[in-house]
């Protein structure tokens, strides 16, 4: 949806240059493009109609102020209404309850409930400093209980055992009793799903809800489902008092319609979004920022947050002090920089948050090849001895052949890496006068959302 909508809006902005005000005619032209983009993205027809009506109502007759064109002014209105459709801002998770605060995870099979349960556990442990217990009430799907056990361990939470011969309500009672006795702050309950809605599924999850009395009932939905997500959302809304939505696979080749449709159909806010398959790949959903990404403005704040979280500031300051004192930049430092990039989620993850125009230029680079190249560089340096990493100047022909054989690459690739290292080493020497620390301070001061281009803000 993001690329289709941003492409169509960019075209309209260009076509409307030179017009002094927003009129019925140019609004109709633009909204036709918006309508087509939303329908292609599998947004539910009632949601599209309501969205278009709101934009038209707010746009008609609006004066174009300052240096804005009618196209830019309309994009600003579309941006505001997209954010409003998805919930406006951030909806926080509710943990205001006598411990343990119970969170019930609901949704169809294949939506990613089990993995999302573990991701949410990790988020609550790291961001909210909570003691978390997980339990699986899925006694039907083979290996579902073991899967939750595995991903819970990866998240750093505790797992409560259950078996396929138990009834889900009995598992729930035992888990909540254990959580109370062992002073857990949060109990996450993974439930069974089906390939489609059926009465047995809904009856079972209603019984679980009655026993657990959760503070949060989160509907987990696959962002790639399209129109099917609407029917599923309606069924779960009728069966349960949903308090929030988690969108999974938002990083996939998704047309993105679920993000707009599910919020309006259920009335429940989108609280989290799954943005990668990694255990830490869960983000608090911000409707304003997601609207900007949909419109091709990127999410610069998320990019800054991702870089800041991935950078080990203590290590960076240590390197800065080393370079400033004339200690020199060696291949161990180069390896550390490569690993820092991997911790940030890699090149493709960073690219996803760039504004469309910048991403299009960067997209000319083969990202898959670039990611492999980074891994090869890491392999080459790891094939060197400690002495070679500290004193790269001793790496001559014989050593290069040995390093290449150890890393499974050609000697030319070792030469290429050494040349890149020399270039970075030269750059670091220029920073000896304190330039590097100035750069680090500037990065550390990047707080808040950068200003959007004219006409794109709110």
C-alpha cells in the first residue's frame, strides 16, 4: 500500500502545481487516485468510503497558505485522516491490575500468535521491567506448547508447562495460581487458533476469558491477510471484548490494508506491530508515524531509535577516546563497526524507514548482495590472527592466501576489505582532533521527530 499510495499522491502533487486553491475538481481527481490505492491494498470498502468522505469534507474550499500547493495541502489532510483511521498516536498497553496482569492472545492459526506472545514478553521485560510468565492453551496444534517453550526462553521469560491432554480452562487456572504464588507481574496466555472461524473455537476462548478475566484481550492479525482480516476481526469482536490489536508481518510484502480496516471494524486500537521475525521485532504502534510511512515520508524517528538502540555507546566512546589519543583504528575496531550494523537489523531494516525518494535512490543497490558482503567482511576478519587484526600492515601475500582460504573467499576480496579498511583508517585519523566526539554528541542529541517537508506535516 505504501508505494502505491505515495506514487499516486506524488503524481497528483506534480499535476496540481500552479493552482491557487483546492476545488471540487482537483479534490475529485486526487481522491480517485487515493481510492484506487486503498482498494488495491485490500482496505475494506466501507472503510474506504468513510475515509474518502472525511478527506473530501475537510479539503473542499480550504485555502492554500504560504508556499504550499493544493497537492501538498491535500497530502497533509490525507496524512491526518490516515492517522485518525489507524487510531491517532500511541495506545499504551494496560497493566493496571492486581498482579498478575493477565493478557489473552487471540487470533487465527498462522497469524503468528505464539511468536508474538514471546515478542511481547521480551518487550515487557526490557521496556517495562516486568516479571513475565507465559502459558499455552493450544492443546490441538502439534508442537504448539514446545514452540512457546522455545521462544519464551529466547525472550528471557518463564514458561508454565501444559500438556495436550489437559483442558484449556484447567491450564489457565493452574497458570494463574502459579503466577500469583510466584509473584509474576504479567501472565501471557497463548490460545488455540483455527484455519477459519468456527463455533468451538469461539466458545473455548470465551470460556478462557471468563476464567482469566484479562486486563488486555489482544487480537493478533496477519497484516498480509487483506479482506479476510475483516471477517476475522468481526467474528472476534462479536465473541470477545477486544482491548487492542497486534499486526504481524508488517515487514512482509503486504498491501497493508489490514492496518486501516481492522482498527475501524473492531474499534480497538492497534497497540503493537511485528516488524521482523526476530524475537525483538515488535514495535509499539504509532498511528501518526505509520501514516507518514504509508505516504512515503519514511519514519526518521524510528530510524534514529533503531540506530540508538543498536549502537553500544560505551564502546563507541571508547573507540572515540582511542582514536583521539592517537591509538589508531585497527581491524578489531572495523569488525566491531560491522557487528554494530548487524545489531541495528541490517541494511534492509534501515532502508525500510527511509523516505520514499531516498529509499528509491538507495534501492538501486542490491540489498541482498550488500548484506552478504557485510557477512563476508566479518568472515574475512575472523579468519585473521589477533596480531594481524592489530597490525594489518603485516598482511602480505602468504597471509592473504591463508585468510582467504579460511574465510572461503578469493584473495581479491581480502584485498578489497583491506583497501576499505585503509580508507576508514584515514577518515579516523582526521577525527583525532576531537571531531569524532563532536559527531557522537550530535548523534546523541537526535531526539524528537525531524520536521517534515512543506505540506506533509500536520
